[in-house]
């Protein structure tokens, strides 16, 4: 008996010894990790993460290790790891789980209501043995409530809302970030009020003065209070997030109301703002602006925004569908078929993996249950496009709809539209939108640049083809117009030549009827003029025009216009008086 008791005691001592050893090892890991994190260097923080992982293996629920790990991941900009670690605190994920649980069967809901009903003890239940009313102390209740609040704050920690709110902001979950950061501010102000409450001097006595000092000393937090800089940075971040959300709400309202130019203006202010925005939020804004461009009939801008969305998020189903619809609308069937094949491959991957190609906390506009139906419709669409390409319907691209011009436009309109689009979508400017993006650590930035550069180059080549095609059509139309004008001028000249009467020589009878004036002196000049005028009155000749004074150029021009410039003009000269 004594030996067995000794063995049990030694075993208990051994268990206590190992527990104390683990606690000491964990404390050492945390202490070393704090020292490494204080250096603010990425290599040291990465080493601190390995120490914290080792500490969490020994004590998985240790609050200090979890907080240090989350803050280290935030400093390294590994926002996805933070969201995966604290996804139970994301409000949108909780709402999604609540919606899925509310859409369960009626039997489960009835069972849940039956379980809730059993929480209230009846008369026949074992809990009915206790009296229904009991006397209790209000002071005891107050102590229990305050102890529960303190325990819950210490257990969950305010750091979860702070760190997760910043991570959600950088992941594009703006609504979740606002909810989490405002919750942190509320909890922080409540904790500050609890620490700053002081009882009045009347409630103290000399007997419990030492006790009160011990209590206040125990309430002092072990870590130093956060400085005002952190609160100011959080307030600034909250203001920026709310500004972006207000802009997005205004743009969506304008898009729903059909004010596409207003919606494009609001989205452009978000995208081209002074401060940057997270990668996933910008991808969402680019996709929504592409929808507004598509509704406004601006095909090139819509395709460019779809390209940017796919560069930032290659698994965007909505961007692939929108770009395929736009390419089909301008009859660019090979590129449309390429996008549909990519979309079908994405659907097959989802069905194979039985999950969407995004994390659980990432919002997606498609549900897993809708994938089989959409895959069947997509397969039929691909077969239809292949048949159209087999019949030769591949070279009739509607370049007018691509650039946004009417058929029969002038050369100046084409030059203006092409210059605007080419300056905006040059290949060397295809990467400018990446300057406004905030990327997380470890993301493949080179692949984003390659996708953006390739899509921008293909769009610019399509613009060049459209300009060359429309310019050749306009040149042909101008040549045809010139030939038509030349033919019309020649026909008009021939008709004018036919209508002009032939010139006639002066009739001999009219000349003979006039008396020949003999040579006389200067005194007989008025008589000669009167004779000539009388002869003119007697036999006028319509083909012979009287001479006019050379200064009257209008009369000369009218006479020349009557008979033509290259025809002789018969004129009967007479004496003119100046």
C-alpha cells in the first residue's frame, strides 16, 4: 500500500513537474517573441511567428500568444491568415451561417423549438422541486455581472476586433471592417470608463482603505495603455472606409436609376482617389464600373475594366461573363469563345473540388447549387459559337460599335474618337492602375503585371484594327463621292452647252436698211446718233448686244454668263457718250 501510494504521489509530482515545465517554456517563447517583435524587422517578426506557433502547440488557447501572432501577421500584411484564424468573428460570415441555418428543414426547426421549450422547467420536471421564487442579494448579482463582464473581456479580448477589422479592410470587406472597428472603439471606451470610475469619499472607511488600494492595484492592466496614436489611426481608417462606402452607395444608386454617367463618375472618384484602396475592393469597383460602361454603350472602356478586374482577381466569374457578352456583341467570336472556355474550366474546377475558388470569408455572387445548371447552359453556348465559326462568321467584327461611332461618320470624328481611346488604353499605361492598389504580403505581383500587360496589348491591337478598317472604309467612300461629283459636274456642263443657243451672224437686211452716214463735220454728230437710235428701234436683233461702258463689270459678267466664256460675243458698237 505504501509503495503504491508512493508511486501515485511520484506520478502526481511528475505530472505537476511537466505542467510547470510547459508553462515555463511557453512563457519563454512569448518573452522571446515580444523581444523580436519590438525590433520591427520582417525577418525578426517571422522568427517570432515560429516561436508563437511552438507556444500555441503547447497551449492552443493562450490569449497572449494568439494576440501576438495576430499582430505579427498584421505587420507582415498576411491578411488572409488573420481572416482564416479569426473567421468566426467576421459579421458577414456569421450572417451567412445564420441564413443557411434558417433555411433548414421544418423538422429541425421544430426540434430546435422543442429543445428551447425544455429550457423552462415545468411542474413535473426535476427542476420544479426548487421553489419558484428565491431571495437573492442585489449586491451579489452586481458582483457576478461585473465579474462576468471582466472575464468575457479578458477571454475574448478587444484585440480581435481591432486586428480583424484592419485585416478585413485590406481584404476588401469594408462593411465588416466598419462593424469590427466600431465594436473595438465601443469596447475600448467602455473599458476606459470602467477604469476611470472612482467612488466618492463617503463610501470609503478607514477599515477598508488598504483593501481598496489592493483592489485598485489589481485592476491596473499588466500591459501599458495604448497611446492616442493608435486611436487616431483607427479613426482615420474608419473615416476613409466610410467615405469609400458612401461613394460606392451613390454609384450603385445611380446605376440602378439608369444614370450611367453619374455612376461612372462616382466609381472613377473611388478608383482614381488620392489614397489607395485594397486590391479586392478595387476589383469590385472595376467590375461595377464595367457594368455601367456596358449599359452606356462604351464597349472599349467596359472591356478594359473587365481586364483590370481579371488581373486583380483571375477567378472573377462575373468579369469573364461580362467580357464574353461584350465580345459577342461586336462579333469578335474567337476571343468570346476563349473566355467561355475559361469560364467552363472554372465551373468544372468548382464541381470537382466541391467548393468555390475563394475563401469562406470572401463574398461571391454565385452559389454552388447553381453551378450545374449554368455549366449546361454554357456548354450549349460554346457549341453554338463553334458552329458559327465553322460557317465562316469570324471576319465581320463591328468596329463601329467597338469605338462607339455611327456608320457613315466623318474622318474627323474617327480621328477624335481613336485618339481619345488610344491615349487612354496605350500598352505602356496598362499598369498605371496598379499604383492605386494595396496588395497583401506574399501575393504574386508579377502574374498580375503579366495579365494586365497582355490584356492591354490585345485591346490596343483591336483598336488599331478598328481604326484601320474604318479609315479604309471612309477613304473608299470619299473616293466614290469624288467620282460622283466629277460625273455630276460633267453632266451639268453638257446640259448647259445644249441649252445655250447657237451664235448667229448679223442679218444683211438689217444692215442694208440702215442709211450709210456720209462723212460730216463735228456739228453733224448729234444727227448721226439720232439716226442710229432710230434704226435700232426699227429692227432690233436679239443676238447682237449693244456696247456698254467697260467700268460696269457686273453687266460684262452677266453677258459673259449668258453665252459662255469661250464663245464669241457679237456686239454692235456705237458711239458712247461719257
